[in-house]
C-alpha cells in the first residue's frame, strides 16, 4: 500500500472527504472563530461604551451563567427535539441576537440593560449547542469513527480559541468593535448553512410529538438514574471529568501570575506561552482525528495517561525560572490535556442510550463548569497568598487526581468492557 493510499484510509480523511460530517466540521471551524471574535469584540465594545470595568465583567458573567444554571433543563429538550433543525435554529438565533447589538447601537436604541438581556439570551441559546452536537455525532458517523470525529470537532474549537481573539482584536482596531459583531453573526449564518447539508439517522421531524408531555424534572431524574444506577462507570467518569475540569479551568488563570511573578517576563512572552498551550492542544486533537477508534479500555488508559503527564508537566513548570523551558512545558500541558474531552465524548457516545444522550452531556457539562468556576476563583486566591509555584503544584494534584480516578475505573470496570455501545445506541 502506498503512502497516499494509507493517508486516504485515515478516519479523518474519510470523514472530511466522503461524508457529510465535513459540513458540520466546516461550520464549527468558522463559528468557533466567531465565538473568539465575540469574546474580544463584545467586552471591548461594552468597555468603550461605558468606561466601566464592572459593567464589562458583568457581561462576562452573563455569558457564563446560563450554561451553569440551565444546562440540565436544556438537556431534556435536546433529547426530545430532532437534532438537525435544533442545531440550525440555535445558530440562526445566535446570529440574530449578536447582530441586534450593533443594529440597535446604530439606531441609537442600545443601552446597558439591553446589552445584558441580549448577552444572556445568546448564552442561553449557545448553551444547548455543544451537548446537542455531541449527541448528534452518533447519528452522523459510524461508531468506529467517533474518536476521529470528536478529535476533529475539538481541533476546530481549539483553532477558534487560537485565531478568534487575535483576529477580533485586529478587526476591532480597524473597523470598530461594534462592526466586528456583524462578522461574528455572519459566522453563525455560515454554520447554519453548513448544517443544512447534514443527514442525521433517525432524526424525527415531528416537533409537536417531540414536545408532548414534557416532564422536565422527571426526565432529569431519569438521566441521573441512568448515570448512577444503570451505568455507574459514567458516574465515575463524571467525577474524573470534574476534577480534570477544575485543573484545566484554573490553569489559564495562573499563567499571567506565573509569567510575571516567577518568570519575570512581560506580555510578549506571556502571549508566546499562551500560544504554546493552544498549539499543544491543536496538535493533539488533530492527532486524535487520524487514529482509528479504540476500545473503551484503551481510551481510558490514554485519558489517564494524559492526565498523569499533565500533572508531571505542571509540577515541572512550578520549578522553572526561565521562559524557554516554560514554553516547552506549557506546550506539553496543552497536548496532554487535549486528550481528555474528545475521548470522554467518545465513551459517552458509546455507552449512553440515544434517548438520554443530551441529558448526560448537559449534566456532566454542568458539573464540569461548576468545578471549573470554583477552581478559577480559588486559583487567584491561592496564588495571591501562596505564590504561583505552590498554586501550580496544587493544580498538578488535580490532574493527578483525575488520573487516579480513571485508573480506578479501569481497574474496577474490566468485566464491563462489552459491546454495550451497539445496544445502548439503538435503545
């Protein structure tokens, strides 16, 4: 077999060349860049409009609250509704809500409460997209392609984090922050157009029947019962994911403090170190996209190994005093932490019934975001009173804790590695 034949047989190559998954991926690449644009443009616009750091911070809080508070409820409707029209509707709604801000500003009808309301509404709508997309992937690709598909999706997300904010800053300088929001809105229109080409297996189109007899709290309880009674492995995965999310959520908070207090460098080096973190993440998610699907046991071992490497690298980072080794170590942290979430998605897609998948993803997402938010708050306090080195060592313990929980799952769940995926997916 020639090298070109081997390359053409890679899962990512097949997905992007010969399946409709490429439309989902292309839409995600563009809309994730749009998300990055929004993070810079909206905050900068509000700060320029009001001159208040508190008002700007409140916008950031309003962007974070809906996923934290509403995700479990959204999961019920994600499971009920057909995924393709749901995803398209979310993208179009986001485009309208984002575009309304510069339109109202142009008309002289924009004030701070309106910005807050539009920001909150956009965050509510956006909170449903990720879990709905994760739940729809098994309807779009074969089980043996889950890992590659999830790797590609997360590579698009990471690329958006890398490109979006920098591009948003440049565009804001040249065309004005309010006009960048038009570009942001256009990225979601593009994503919706891409999603229109999807064909999702088993996607019902009867919205009336889908929403008939919805019992929100009862259906959330069903999701929790599935996690803790029917699939306890997922409960342990939820715990490991929460500990991991605490570590990865707090790490970016530590980088500026670490750069200034321990490395004694300025913003230029901080930017390079931050880019190294993103570059490591992108390289690893792309790496996942070219590997064939592996067993649940192998996925768990990779997740645990990645967390252990992240722990060791974070501990090493706490000991360095120069920017060059910090650059390399941070790239290793980025690469090792990028393994966790795509492989977690693959496990959940394999071991979760289609009828509860949305609830499982939103419940785990809520726990992760809660852990991450708490860790971000604690990281600043810990760095203030204990210094960056001690804080980084505490983060290393979080990564090590996630690795230990994964090891526990591997050890105690060995008899459960059966072909549950095929039966669960069809229930």
